[in-house]
């Protein structure tokens, strides 16, 4: 029988307005099927034929549970009723498979495309800020390093379309990899808080950030489905000029999605009112073969911070039958070189430390093939195979003030991964998720020293050893509905990590007492948690989980200047660090007026990998870059702990008004070598967001405040207290991070079904502020205007 004869299209509409609803999710376990409505509220549900229960969900509407036969009896037209609050939403980050949050004991938040469209973030890092629960640090404008529950960088995990983005050179310091993602091409963003190692392996200690990019959609009739989105945007604080377009072309069995984005940012202007310590009054220029300090005409400009970026994505999807679904994705991202602003602020003997300190182009390429097969057999109901290859390139270019030698250090990582994930449903009571994973990272590091006067080049020390990093993991996770109101989830994972590092290229520069190092570790992690729903308006959950991070190439194979007067060298004796986490949460809806949710957590990190003083060949200091420097290394310190509270409030008022607020409080400390404790660097101060919204027909308005509490000198991590280039000075002349707040306004108006305009003013009072641990100030008063079109 031809495929077309099997197709059946459903239309889903708003009950009040009778308008179609897009991005409605339909889920069935028997048969295993998933689909979303297109821009006109239509979707083919042939794969759901015979299903007794189909979940129909969209965040702004009350969920429906309905059978295929009932949909057929309604003439394949469904109406959904709007809802102010919903305790359930469909997420994929917890198990790699679609689940409702009401069955997941861990805390998960989603950032919807509607929120992104209204807030209009410049980068994927800014997009994470929308949640109000993720803190983002920046060392330069071309950056963004999330902090979640007191952890950051290589203790957080990034996934794109189910593929791990973390590589073997993810460092303990701040990283900028998240900006490689295009927020215009992201279909959904989820943040899973707490351990995620059972599903994702190493690094998933503080949380998992899961990004799903645009999915190609098929046609629901004989005609090709052609639709897309285009946008242009301008922002005044950095003279931003952005353009984007994406196009989807779908047939019955084939679909293509193409996305292209381009950003261009000038130097970032900071606010007028705030600490004078954040002003940099000069820039460095080379004139007549001499580096000179040139006074800035506009001291609010942060020079150098300008950069540009280009992203391209191409997806192809093929669905030959109801049981098979193939999707191939190609992703490309490249930035221009850009200055690391905090390093340009370092001084030595009253003069700039550096004439140059720039990141070279940050490049990311991913090829990803996903194969999903649905088949009700004894082994599984659904299987997904993901084959991925990624290429990463980053570099650092530095030159001391009035020095002739420029140092360029380039890192390239080729990452290969295979994931095979299975889902088996044993009736309504029990669902089993299990899978295997293999990862290989090849790390190539090069060093070039160039005399800028003569042009002569020579080999220099590399930042990393040449290395191979392997990971092999197997996991199982079970969802068990013990009673009608209680669901339990538990899981186990075993992982083996093998790292081989070769230091021979650097022995001419650093007389290390070894030429090679190898780590071969096993790690066993687990989790168990429960969700109790006494009524439809209550959710009470608790979860205990363990997580681990195995030492990577950045831990064992790096030689670099962590700060002036200190140099970090390899330590081949490292072991994995383990985290033990417990959290408890409660969410309650009061009528159709209010929703409150509170989560408390405690995490203990044992054998924590942190940088401490070390000895090399019996010496605690060496001459490095012309400076006698303290030798340091990443080591398994005794212990670290983080605890805190996340709280949220939502209110709905008559007339289209709404209010919401998110507050985050966390305390982190780590044990030092002498037995004393230091505050944790990545435990952010008190921070939050409060929003007042209004919606009427085609108009949306949002007024909101972002804020952060003070972090005093005494509460700074020991390693942070001496960073003059980052922090302001308190009344005693010590470094500290002042409290701050901003007032902001956004508005979006739909001119018609095709065009919409978005305007905004960020930091209305023009505050000069710098988020905690950041090396660059946030934008001052910023006017934003964008025009978008759907077709």
C-alpha cells in the first residue's frame, strides 16, 4: 500500500480563538511515537494509529490524554484550553527520551522559543540567563561561562541534539564554547540541575544544559511544505548588526532545514554610573615599532572587545516508514579573533603587562547522524543511534608590552562519539531506559613563537600534551510508578576512561620528570529519586545521585600561567573526583492564580580536582616567562561542598498581567592544603530575576529587573582575591564584587501574521556593573530593535 494512503492529519486549535497552535507535542508509548504540529497547527499522526493513550501537550495549555479512536471520532480536530500554570512539561534531558517533568525527581527548567523571541538574547550564553536560574560569567564580550549550583566549566555538561559537546580540553577556568551555538537555530533549551552522570557520564556534576536545534518538518499533504523565519537586529551598546534566516522544505518522506546567522559587534560600552575601578583609560597601539599607551577618548568603551561570528546549519531528515526516522545534521560556527579583555587590564611596574592577548578564531564543526527505530519487541520499543564527529579549534595569541616575541598556542580536538539508547515500556507501571556510549578525543596542540620585527618563527612550547582520551560507558535507568501518586526513578552507570598523554614535544622547554603519562580509571555512579503528587496541584520530589569527573587532558597535560607569578604544570597522579548530591523540591499551584516552587540541595565533592601549590623536580618555583613563578598543579584536594536554595514564584492577574520571580542562594567552600577552607570560586552570590509582563492581542510587554548580591573580599575564593583587573576596591582597598541591579524593558508587536517588531531598553539607569568573577563589564544602557518575519 502506498505511504500516502496511510497518512492522517490532525489539526489542533485554541478553544477560545479558534486559531491553530504550533509546537504542540503528541506522545504515545504504545506504539512509540512522537510528533509536533507545524506553523498552522497540523501534523500527520499515522504513526499513532491504535494508540490507547496519546499525550497532547503545549506549555500554555492544559494537557490532553486521548486515544487515537477518540481523535478520529472528533474528525481529527482537537481544541486545547489555555492554562495559567502547568506542573508538567515534556523534556528530554533527564533520560535522552521524552518524559513529563511530573515523573522526574530532578529539577529541570525549559526556556521556550516564545521567551527567547521576546527577550532577544545576543548569544546562547545570554539565552541561558533568561531562565533566571543560571549565572553567566564573561571574561570578554565573545564569551559566556555558565555557573550552576556552585559548579562551572568542566563540571557542567553541554549537549547539542543529544551529542556531548564537552571535550578533553575543557578546563577548570572559564570557557566560551556555548557561544558556538546559534540561539536563532535552537528549538528548545533545557537545564537539568544536579548530577547527570548516569545518563551523560563524566562532567555532569552541577548540571546538564541540553540544546535541541531546529527539526526538519514533513509536509502533511501532497504539496511541499515551505516555511521559514528571518530576522535583523541592532543594539546600541556594542553597535550590534545581526542577520538570520532559516528555511524548512518538507515533503512526505523528506525534509530539509537550512539556517544561516551572522553577528557583528563593536567594542562594548559599559554604564556611566558605577565603580571607577572598572574604567580602563587606555589602549595599546604599536607605533614606530614601539608599544604605546594611548588614552581613550571614550573611557566607557571597553577596548578591545569587538568580534564577529558566523553560524551555518544544514539538516536532512528521511522517514521511509512509520518505524524508521533518519536525521543528519551539519553545524558550523566560527568567530573572528577577539581580545580577552581582563588580560588587557593587567599591569606590571605601572605599565600594561600585555600588548596583545587575544583568542584566535573559535571554530566548531559537527556532523551528526541520528537513526530512530520503533519496534515493539522483547528488547526495546524504541532505539536511537547517534553517530557524531566534531572538530574544535581554539588558539591564544599573546605578547608582552614592548616585547618582540609573539606566542601563538593552538589546540585542535577531533571528537568522535557513538550513542545507542533504548526505551522499553512494560505497561503503564514501568519504563526502562538503557544504552551504551563510546567517545574518542584526539588532541593536537602546537606552539609557535614569532619575532614581530624580523618575522622569524620557531617552535614554542605547546599548551597541552599530544593526547588521546577514550570513554566507554553503559547505563540503565528505570521509571517505576509504584502507586498512582508515586513515581520512582533509579539508575546505574559504569564508565571506563583511558587517557594517554605524550609530553615529549615540550621536554626541550620544560624539564619534566616524565615523557608520558597514562590514566585508566573506572567509575560507578547511581541515582534514586521519587516524585509524590498528592493532588494535581502538588508535586513533591526528592533525589539522591552521584556523579564523577575523570581527569582530562587539561588536568594532566597543561603548562600555562594561571596568574602572574604562578605557573601550572602536569600532575600524572590524578584520580577521578566524585560528587554526592541530595536535593528536595516542592511545587504548588494555588487555584489559577499562583505557583510556587522551592528546591534545596547539598553537594559534596570528594577528591576534588583543584589547582594548588606543587613541586617540580623538588622545586616549588621556576623561572617562567621571565618571572620567578610559584609551581602549581591540578590535584585531588580533600573536599568541597556546595549547598543552596532555588525559589520561584509566578502570579497571574486579570487583564493580561503576570508576575514571576526567581531567586538563587548558594554557598560553596573547598578545603585547602593546610586544612582551612576557602569559598568556592564558582558559587555565585545571591542572584535573581523579577518580571512583570502584559499581553493583549498582538502586543507583549515585559519589564524586569536582574540583580546580584555583594561578594565581599573575605568571601572571595583565595585565588580570586588578588585579581585586581577583575574586581572593584572596597573601602579598605581590597578586591570585592559589589551588588548591582538593572531595570529593563522589552516589547514585541505582531504587525500581521508574517511580520513582528521587537524593541527593548536594557539597563535603563545606565549602571556600570560587572557580574561576579567576570573580566568585562556588562552593557550600559542598551537600545535594541529587531524585525522578524515568518513565512
